[in-house]
C-alpha cells in the first residue's frame, strides 16, 4: 500500500508496509538534498562527470598549471627545509579561471576583476545546483532561503594587494570571506540567514550542519550550502609544508601504507536543501536524505593540529543517538581520510569503535575518501564528500578509493571489520541504505552527517526485494558513464521510473511524481520532475492545479495522474474528484493521441541559446532508441517547468526525437528576446461557437484543464444538474447534446474557465478582460471578480431558464443571426424588409459585425435576403 510520506518521517518497513516510528526519530526533521553541482579538476563540471571520475577510481593529480606559479621556483624535495614546498604537484582545476560570464550575473567588468574566483565558482555552481534541482531561481526571490558557505582563505586577495598602487576598486567586496555567502544572497535576492563559516578543513560540513539547524528551526525554508577553494599562490602551500601537512607525492593515499600527508586540491561544490516533507510536497528530486548532523570541538590535545579520538567518537555517537539510529545499520563512511600518518589511524579507530562493532569480512563497514580522487579541498572538502556520498546512495554503488594498494599497518581493522573498496561494489541489500560523512578541521572543529537514500528509492528497492525481483539499480549502475539520477548533465533531462528495470540515466528509480507531463503542463506547486524529478511510482503526485482537484476516472490517462503513486495527495479545496462508473463505451468519443509537445529553451543571450540547441541535438542523437513518449514527455516538462526564465527564448513543437532534431536544425520560429512582460487581453465569446468536439483533447493531456472541468461538473451537480458535464463533453457527434442551451451554457463557461486556469498555470495572466454575452461570466472569473462555483451557478441557471422558457412556450421560436455588417446597415435592412417588430440588433460585436435576435421565421427571411447583400456568419438558434 502507499507509504505515508507526508510528514517527512514515515518510511516503508521491510515488507513494504509503513512501520511505526520511534519517538527519537522524530526529534530531528529529515532534510532532503534536492540539487547538487560541482567544479573539480580534470574539467569535472557536473554530477555525471564526477560520478565517472570516482567510478573509475581516477586520480586528478597534475603539476602546477603554468598560469598559477612556477613550481620549480618554490619546490625542494627535502621536507625539513623550511619555506619551500616539497610536494611534486597537486589537484588543480583545468579550466581558465579568468573566464567568467559577469554579464549573466549582472556584474560589471570592473567589479569582476576584483572578485575572488572562489566567489565566481560559487555563483556558477549555485545556479547549476538550482537547475539540477529543477528550481527556477525566480521562485526563490525574496524568500527565506539561507546561504551557508564554508570559507577558505583567499589567495586572490593577497595577489591583488601585492601592489597597493594597482589595487582594484572593489577589492573589499570581491575578497572578504563574508562575501562568499553574501554574494549568493545578493544576486539571487535571498532573504534567509547568510554567513560564511571558517573552521578550516571542516568549514563546509559545519556550514551544512548549520543549514540543517536553520531549516529545523524554521528560520530558513530552503538552504544553499557550499564551499570553494583555490590554490593560486604558493604562500599557503609553503606554510603547510613547514608543518608537514602535505604529501611529498602531492596525492592523498587515504588508509594506505603510503599515507604521509595530503595532496592539495581545489574546486567548489553546492547542495540545495529543504525539509523532506516540503520536497515531497513540491515534487522535487530527492538525491539523499539528511537524518542528522552534528558538530563539536576537540578542546585541548597534544597539539593544536592533533585530533582528539575521544571528541570524534563522542560526536559520531551523539549524532546517531540523538535520532535513535543504530550505527550498526550504516554500510559506508565517507571519511575525512586525508592520508596523514596521524589522522587516518585515529579516525579509523573512531569509526571502528562507533560504527564497526560486530562487523566481519562478510559484513564489513566500507570506508572511502574523495580526497584520493581530487585532493584535499580544505574548507570545500566536506560539501564534495556529501555530494559523493549522495550519488552513491542513489545509485546503490560503493565507489572505490583511488590508489589504494596496501593497508596502513597502523590500522589493524582494515581487511577485517573495515574494508576499503578497490573497485565498484553493489551496495549490500539492507533494510536501510545509510552512509556517514566526517570532516575534521585542523584546529579541532569536527562535523558529522548521516545520510540515507531517497524514500522513493527505498520503497521501490524493498518492493523489489519483497517480490523477489533483482535490484534494478545495481544491474544498471556499475559501468554507467556520466549520468546521475536521470539527469542529462548538458540539458538536465530527466528520466521516468520504469517498474521492473531502470534506464542507466534513471538511476533514482523512485523519485517524485507519477505524472507524465506534456507540453509544458504546470502542476504548481507540485511540479514533478521526472527522475531527477519524475518516477512513475514516486512521491509527490499531488497535482495542485490552481486549487482544483484532479480527475481520477478511467478516461483520464496515466500521464495525467497515477493514483498508485504514494503520497498522492489530491488537493481539492473541498471538491471531490469525479469518479466515472456509468459511462457507456459507445457514447464516449475519446480524444485522439496528441503526441506533439512544446519544447522551450531559454538563455541570457543568443549565443548561449544557440549553444543549448547544439547540446540538445547531441543528446537527442544519442537517445534515438529511447521510447519517444518518455523522452519527449520528460524533456518538455523539465525544459518548460523546471528551468529559470531568461530573456532569450526559442520554442519548438515536435512529436518525436527525430522531429525535434529537425526543428532544432531548422526552427519554425526565430528565437526572440523578451524585453518586458507583455500586456495580455482575454476576450471571451458568448453562445454560438460550441460544437460537439470542443475541449476534449485537453481532458486527456492537461491535468489542470481536466481538474477544472471536474470541479465545474461537481458544482452544477450540487445545483441539480441531471448530467455529468465531463461526460457530455466527451460524447460523440451523434449523441452530443451541446447544442441544447441547458448544457451548452455551463459547458462553454466551464471550458473557458478551464482555459484560464491552464494559462494561469503557465504564468499567463491577463491585463484586461472582456466578454461577449455569456462570455462575461468567464471574464469575471479571469478578473477575479467571481469564483468558479459562482460562475457555474450563473451559467447553469441561465441555461436552465432558457430551456424552461422554450418548454413552457413551445409555440415561440426564437433565433439569432450574425451579420457581417454595421449596425446602421443592419437596422436599415430590417426596416426595409418590414421586420422591425420581429427582430432587433441585439449586439454590436464590432464596427462590421452585429448579432440579430428575434422571431425564428423573421430571422430566416432576413438571412435569405441578406445573403445577397452582405457577408454572413452561420445562423444560430437558441
């Protein structure tokens, strides 16, 4: 049965049913990691590339880039020689750090020159993490979104201050540690807490903990956590060499017998956090769940940089005990693992004592350290470790350590209760997939975080185990090249969940949302991305459709709503969904398939837009074998609903991947730049335009529209209607009754209101409205003057009155005629034919269009006479 995920705490038990929650588990709000981004050596600029790097146990070591400083000038192989650098190299970003799209971030050239590249990297990663989460940054403006950054010393500021004669104007705002976080809050206009934490190596994990605390207190509704570190000058590397922190090889050999210091590294990482219950409600991707976090201090030890085994153990124990979790259920620890001779043995003794009890080689606790891949990122190391652990949890793979050959003899538990993987391993089948992440500052500040897999992944995984099915994700994840949780890193395309097997891109097999989204359908506030964002059996199939309940009968297809999805809260504003049990097959004229979808690309400038189109073509070309409907549905939804709105836009309508490639090569419409919000007017027609097929396609392709029709149908049933409005709209030409005033009146009004809601869900709001005749009802709704129920009451009773009048006076036959002429000409024609007592000009539609109303016989005569003189529109009787 569906799991109760609403409160953010309930997880499925091993048999697939909800299990009672212990009180300690509710002491700490569970928090979802919904988006991630990074910049790491060897051009690792997205989650897919990061995963590929770790999966292949690659090491990113290199010599110092020539554009930084001369390695030969400062290098000396003797570690005892002071004021020299004895490492042979390190881990450096490969890209040109001077390249920065200042215009995109509304930063002047003069200010950009003054900005520490660490700030630039954080800004880029923050934007990309929002994309990864499917959160348009405009949706965060002015909200209580906290920014928590782990600070690192700024080499750039030292460089800028070497010559005071050439010091840039904005040096202060470009290099202060406080501005690492403030820059993000300022640009994205975020109004939650904002600060930079500096606890040395544990800075970003400390910031992560503080962000979780801020979310738990309600101070922040969402949080951006990050860290950034660059080695631009030799100064600090030499200082670290003086106290023998670095590895002579420039590499971190964590837990290996070659451990003799760490390899310097650099890069940046960002994670987006929000309460788990909010992530479920909003249909966000859930990359991992934070069960708890904690920080403490070593106090006095044998030396300022000497770690405390007792303090580290106390922190790990407390972090588990405070939420009632059993450390024995944890499978993996992403350790601090710097590769130092003193630090590694102490840390592993703590891990064995707290998490490694009663383990064996058959049931070991796995260890790893991302520092073996990318070096030690100092203050940014913690957030990178979080990202790695989150990817492992969602993919179900234990990643290998890079360069691990022989166990450190000072760590006797290695190879027994503790194991360092040397190749990718499937995550052992357990009731819970859990990992710990540790970070220790060299000044004694310790941080510990407990992560678990997404509840959707867990639910699906346990269901497969219960059914005796193979664990899908493991079968597909080992060997995956560059996709994370279904995210196309170039376009962030999302894959849907497939029961019984997962695509390589769709690793997160039970992520939010069961709906297949078509053509930009908005399900706000539950915009459910597929994989990263959508999985059919997933969370958050709550389809908030402007406050109107989704339809749930057998006509509405699975892509509109999947009631099997757990957590499918159908918000109705008190209106219950219509459930059709009486429709006869021969009466329903079902809508044809509508495979064409709208695809939107948006960018800050034309060049970026063209580049996006090229990358999208490359991606589509490599996925032509994918099921088109899934591919296009995911892509249209993600691009249309989960991307930030930027000035330059290009739109394409296509019904297949191949067709979309053709449109990208030769678009139907040229890209346009939106200079301002357009002024939009809505005009609503009166009676006369109805026909039996109107509005039916949207019933099966747009849940907002379908929900509005159901709400309207529910309303008129309350007023005494003897029919179901939805059923009437779906009838075929032979059985349709839309020509009857009692049905056409509420049908036209309902369809107009539904279209208003669809447009509203896409952000299209009218500046002005006008209505003709009964169109005034829907116009009043669009203007906010009347509620849906009030509008339907007016339309229903208006239609009933017309029908009753006809029934009570069958001898009176009235009619209406639309004439393509002016009011003066129409009046003259009426007088000339002697019909002034029988018909009148009832409405002036425009200077060249009028509506004549009156006796049906007179209308027929006027129609015949006028046909020879003016252009007529078809006659309509009522």
